[in-house]
C-alpha cells in the first residue's frame, strides 16, 4: 500500500445534516475522520436549494438536531416552518459550535472509492487527492443528484436557465421577465407563488398535478418555543418511536367507517392546521383506494373553491395518483396564484414539451417566448447520489452495477460486497418517508456505536450477509406492497427518471419499528453482518 497517502479511520462523504453529525460522533469517539463536501459550506440540501420560497415542510422545532440539549435549547427559530436561509444559518451555527469545519474539505468532490481487500481499507479519490480510510460513510443525501430532462435543444436557450436544486448564490431578479417553470412538485409549488409576484409573466408547465396542503406558516412566539423546549425530552422520544418521526394526531378508526359529515369536519380541521400530516388522520388513507379518494376529493374541492377559472382548477386537480403516494406538497398561496392575471398554466399531457428553443420552448404546437426557465424537475433520488460516485467493493464490483435492477441493501445501511461502507439514510431505510433529521440521528448513532464495537473487538471487516440482505429486501418490498405507494409514478419508485428501474426504494415500515429492528440487530451482536 502506498503509505504516502493520508490515512484516516473514516471518510465521510458530505457535510449536510448527516455528514456534520457523523463527523462529530466519530471524532468524539476518538476516530480520525475527514469529511468531503462539494459545496462551499455545510448545509447540504439547504446549501443548494436557494430557490425563491425554499422552505422545509417539517416544523422548525422538530427539524433540528436533538443530540445536544444545549443546542436545542439555545437556538431560536423564527417561524413555524424554517426558510432555507434560516436553516443554512442553523447549519453554520452547528458547524461553529462544534468546531466541525477544521475536518471538512469544502468544494471537494469524492470521485471514486475502491476497497483494498489486502489491507481492508478504502482507497478514496477526490478531485485533487488520494487517501485511505478503514471506513467509508456516505452522507450524500437522498435528493442531491438533480435531474434535468434531456429536452431537445436544451443547450440552445439564450435566456437564463436554473434548476431549483442548484440555485445561484447571487440574487436572481425576475422583475419584468417572462418566466417559465417546468415541474409542479414540492420545489415548483414553493417557487411558483414567489416568482409570480416578481415576473412580468409566469407560465407554469405541468405534467402531473400534485396535491398540496397549506403550510399556514407563521412567526413562532416565545411562548410556543418555551412550551416545546420545556417538553423536548418527551416530544423527541415520542417522535423517534412514531411512524414518520413527525408528531401528529392519528385516529384509530378507518376513514371509510366514519360518517361523511364527521370525516369532512376532521379533514377541514386538519386543512386548517396545515402541513404534511394531512394524510395521517386515518389508518386506511394510504392503504385503501376508497378511503384515499375521500381525502383526495376533499383537496380537489379546495382547489375548485380557490381557483376562479374552472378549466384551470380542473387541470390543477390531481387524478393520476392516490393522495399522499407522491410526497404531499406544502404551500403558501399556491392554488390562489393561478388567479393572478400574470400566471398561466400549460397542460403538458396535452401539449408535451417538444423542444427548448433559443427563444423559449415549444410545447405541442405552441411556442412560448421566455426570458428565463426554471427547471423544478426534481432528482435522481436516493440511488443517484451514490451511483454517481465510482464505488467499487470486493472483487472490483461496482455499486452502480450491483444496483442496476434497483438498490439492494441490508437495513439501508450496508451492502453485500462493500465491507466497511455505511450509507446514512440509504435506500431500504425510512429516510425520505420521515423527518430526515430523526432518521439521520438514528443512523449516525447506530453507525457510531457499530464502529466503536468493531474497534473494541478488533474487527477489520464488517459486511452485510447475503441472506440477511435478501430477507431485508423482501421485507421492504412486502411492506410497500401493502400500501398504495407503489401505484404512483413517483421518485420514490424511480419513475421520474427515464430508464431507472421501478423499485419502491424507502422502507415504509415506520421509523419507530425500524429503530427497534436496528437496535435488535446490534443487541444480537450485529446479526446479519459478517464481522471478521
Ligand atoms: O421534484 P419532484 P421536487 N417533463 O420530482 C416534473 C423534497 N422537497 O424537486 O409529476 C415535464 O417532486 C414532474 O412531473 P411528473 C420533497 O421530498 C421538499 O419538486 O413526473 N415535467 C414534477 O411535476 C419532494 O418530494 C421541500 O409528471 C417533468 C416535477 O417536475 C422532493 O424534494 C421542497 C419532467 C418534479 O417534481 C422532490 O421535489 C422541495 C419532464 N420530462 C423539495 N420531468 C420541502 O421541504 C419531471 N417533471 C418543502
């Protein structure tokens, strides 16, 4: 082995919320760690997603670390839902408070990593350096590999083009401009109302309509903060064992068994509360189409009641997927934006985008002149960020090849043939179906404890066992199949990226259940891992 290369105990890829906490955890446990981050600072998602209106759809007081009592008490959130700038300030505060930056190389991408079987070490190659580490831990995020459709003529556009997930750091001013937004997922739905206020004219290009629930964002009072902070220990403990890492009221009765008037009143109450938990009221909403349709139609009625032009309203009514089976959107004034005289909606199902042109775009036989195009077209989710790194395990096998038919993991944490590689919020774990911070903390703490165990027991290799991985994959498929989720052409299933295998990637068995499974695996001496 080339001993000139710097040697670490662990390399962490990424310095978003997962990478920062992983770095801290391992450093505190006495490991020599280096983190690499392609962005210019910490923050991950919240470093890149600077588009107008970018805001988290989980409430501030819960979308933050719980590992430090001092940290969670001292940080003061200003609004119910944190805006991107506030989240980035928070990430920077954490980096400073725990002196993390000294172990992070910024503007540095990890290009490749291969497992050196003779020495049981990962050889890691970045843009400008080579190094080795016993352990490789990916903290690359689930939604960090942007996806821009390969529209004909895309490079010919003379105006400005942006992807929501790679927004420039300088201010973008749409005043007096004709702007087109392609995509109406969470990003588009947040950006559209804000861009509409600035632009001369905004044209929204919609393929599938999405369900969106109002955020009802508001400033957070001191009283509200004090109430939650005084009870943090209990609230956090409850969130960790909940289905999604998000606290909300869940009823035990099925929607189909509730008298219609009562059901409407309950949905109305939840609509007024707002937020992602709208679909969590009844246990059958995400399992039974008839139950689902009750909530779906409730939202369609809200759309019709808000949008004045009946044709536009109908076009905005989602019909191609059960509500909640694509990540539900949370908005501020999204539907009402279509009442503005400077906003128009184009149905891409009727008029698909034929080409991007130098002057704008052509959809069907219609030409749209645009000064700027915003691609709110989403991500090559979950597997994309990992497959874009050339990761090679034992026998030279490539992770991207191993996952060619869809990702296969043990617990979303490890993969057969890739010893000492751990994937924070990897496919096969709850990740995107949860409050990411809750899932990140659980994975980081589990991985941290595992590495300490390996060190204490002189283990050089920890590798998922093939049988354990197969069984876990079957379980992940089985629990997904019992829900309506696989029916949607969503990014959860890879359907949004042409050619990507259709596999429901996250584990839908619940955050609390999953935590118990992982704790059980550890308590049984890391059952399902081969420790040698
Ligand atoms: O991406 P998306 P996103 N031609 O994939 C359309 C999280 N997030 O960035 O539905 C035309 O959801 C596509 O159309 P269709 C959150 O988990 C959270 O908005 O495939 N259109 C769709 O409308 C979220 O779910 C927050 O028919 C094309 C849109 O582009 C996830 O990130 C904020 C197209 C993509 O929607 C991703 O959200 C933002 C094509 N060829 C994001 N290809 C909050 O916390 C794609 N589209 C609030």
